[in-house]
C-alpha cells in the first residue's frame, strides 16, 4: 500500500503534490519499514501555483532548534548535558533526552535535528551544546561564540553560526536558524562543517527511532513538553473563550452593542440568549475540537500505511455533522471514538450554512473543485488554529494542509487563505516567533497563492493600524471595509490587530469582540493567537471557570500533546495501546 496522502479515489491534488509518497524511502539497513507517526522526509515538489515547498522537519519541541530559519521558542535553548543537573558525561548517551551517541555513531551525518532537539549526532563531534561548540577530533576547548544570526569561523557553534573544522562539508538543504546553511544542520540551529567524506548514515540515539531518509526522532525534554502543552491549551482554550465572549454580540452594530452593554461594551462573558448560560460556545469551537480529533487520527492511521490528513480531517467533520442532526451519540458507530460520545456536543450552536452543506456528504473537495466557492465567511478560519500546532511541519506545508481542509466548506480564496494564514501565524507563535515575525512570514507565503490579495491587504491593515493611536472600538471598526456579508479577511485583520496591541489576554479579547463585525469569529481568532503566544496560564481564570466544555477541551489538548510527543510509545504497526485505539480508532 502506498504511504503518501491517498484517498479512496486516488491521489488528491495539493498536499499529494507537496508530500509525495513513502514508497522506496531509505530506511536503516536498506529495509523498508512501516510508516510512523511523523511526516518523513520527502523530495520537494512544485505544487499548484509554482512554489517549491521544503521538506517537513520531524516533530520538534518548542525550544529546540528548528531548521529553515524558524525562531527558537520562548522556552529557550534545550539544556545541554553540562547544564542539566546530574547529566551524564559528554561521551555518555542520555536516553531520556536523546544526547549525542558515542563512538562510531558520532561519524554519522543526520539531515536534521530530531524532535526534542538534543538529538541525533554531530559529525566527528564530542559535544553538541545548544549554544556551545562542535570541536572535531577530541574534547572541546572553550571558544568565543558568534552571535545568533551571524557567521562564525571558529570552532564555536552558536545558534545561527557556523563551525569550520578541518574542511568543508557537502551541501545540505536545511538552513540553520537565522544563518546560512551549507552543511549538516547542528541541533543549536547552527552549522557544523567537518573534515572527511564519510557517507551519511542514519544514527539511532538511545530512546529514539529512525524514520525514512535517515531522519531520527528523539524524545522531547520535560521543559519542551510542558511548554508545548501549555501553548496547545492556550490556543484551544483561548479560541473557545473568544468564541464564547463574542457570541452574544454577533449581529449587533457598535451603537446597539453600547446601548445593551454600556459605553465600554461587553467586558466579561454575558449570559447566552438561548439558555442564559455564561461561557456558551458556538459551532466554531465544536468544529475546532473535531479538527484536533482528525489530526490525531491521521497520525494514528499512518501505522496502516494510509497517510492523507485531509481525508481524516474531513471524516472528523462528518462526525461533527452528525451531532447537528442526531439526538445523541450513536453507539453502533464503531469509528466514533471518545469525542463523538460527548453528549454536550449534540446541539446546534448557530453553525455556518456552508459548514452544514460542505460536510453533508462524503465527497472530498479539492482546491481546484472546492465546495461552496462563493462562501467567504470566517467559519473555516475559526476552526483552523489546530493546524498551526503541527510544530514539526514546515510553515508552507501547514498552509497547504489548512487551505485544503478549509476548502471542504468555504471555497472562496479569501476564506480558505484566511484560515491558512491564521494557522501559519499560530505555527510561528508556537515555535517561539514574535507575533510580528509570524505575520511577516505568513505574508511571504501567501504571496505565491492565487487570490491572496484581500488576505495580505487585511494583514497589512492590521500591522499599520498599530501606529494609529490608542486602540479602541473605532480603530477596530475601521479595519473592516464594510462588506455586505461577513468576510474572513476582516475577521483576521481584527484578530491580528487586537493581539498586537493587547495589554493582556482579557484586554485583547474585549477589543476583538466589541465592534459591529463577526464578534464570535474575531474573538476566536484573537484568542487562539494570544493563547499560542502566552500559553494557558495567561488566560483569565474567572472566564475559564465558566467556559462550556472546558473538561473536554483540556482532555483533547493533552491527547494532542501526547500524540505529537509520545506517539511511537502509543501505537506502531506492530503494537499499539488498546486504550489509545479505542479513543482514536484507525477505521
């Protein structure tokens, strides 16, 4: 069975073109093994639109080195063996953190840093510190380091720098963070150029495993796992808080909003019109939950040789569609898993019409033939933040996957590119970028996409509005040109602006919902951005206490973190946890 993105009808354009397939990929010892849970290396292809996309990196922990110029997350560089209390000597392999192997393994050349970071092996090296040095042939002597982003010609290997030890190495496609890439990627984000011409061989650090094309996965460190989990929770809970805060205001003009809630507008969650409950979420949060469910199942189903995330996410949206017309969970359906058994989800919460029609059948749309091509609302963007949590994927691949899944219900380029833009920004924030840097990278990726102009204009409006005095409802209103129908690019502009000027999460969410636009969508998008940027501990605790479905959200957040960081321990082609497969069936 082919291991690329496949559907029942064969290849699906778009992600198929970017990912390729897993056939005949190099494995340890030359044997082909079954697929594993992370995207293996692939030969970059030219997708529709002409942009050549880079290969997806293995799942990398926030705080670990990320290739291709991505910033080091807020958690900081991964501690080295000398920095960790009680760490083993330099020559010893540390199974818990994936330290550098010893002996002949050091001579192996690995294409990229494995997940969790301190991982595979440095060429001819005895140490691989996060901001230290790589010294060929023996113990490393202290050397001055080159600043991040610079280029060094000493034995030091700072983030973004280079190490020249005995001679140039063969070119390698991966670039170090902030620097120039002409050799083997160093775990610190820098580059090591070592003498000799040893043939590249995939190393297998203790506790890790080797994927296709020599990519090695290692275990995440404790700090990196905690930071990643906090950002996952922050993103999903923040989006749900913004959705619940803005829901009572959707459809009101600014004047009507002030009449109902005072001159300052809504400052805390208000009782829902339908049942008087505070913290009541809408269909946007429901669909966001099923997005996460679909992404987890895509990784689980990879053990079977099937690897087509758009199909798995579409199946998850079909399970959501069942909640909109069934009275409750259908226990006869064996593929429901645990999420579709949650009875509180079986309620209509003002779903967008395009979502109901788009997920009403099993037909999988493509970017060439999207569903609802005139739908340009923000409902697709409001469910798309989870795609940005795939921190081991390249930003261009996150964009491609998101727009393909958004086109299942919202076929207008403004709608699905706004969804993709949100996911790429969340992706940058989760990996440690500043919000401004994440937006700038997103603008660069959008420029090659047909129909991108309304979305790029919206992001530019958000950036320029920051300099126009104190933030307030009038400034937010000015970000929406006044479309007759809700427009996803307007919601994206409001969310980015409010996140940029927010004093804290509560202030940013209040600003995002108190205007005459789509308050629920703007609140959800802004909450996702602020949550990814600051983590769960920055969210308003009093609002969280009243949030509907908080237990389900937390449970799903932790499951996603487990799958992304500990997936091989939960399932594989040969052995799997029965409890995990009961939660996320492969069928």
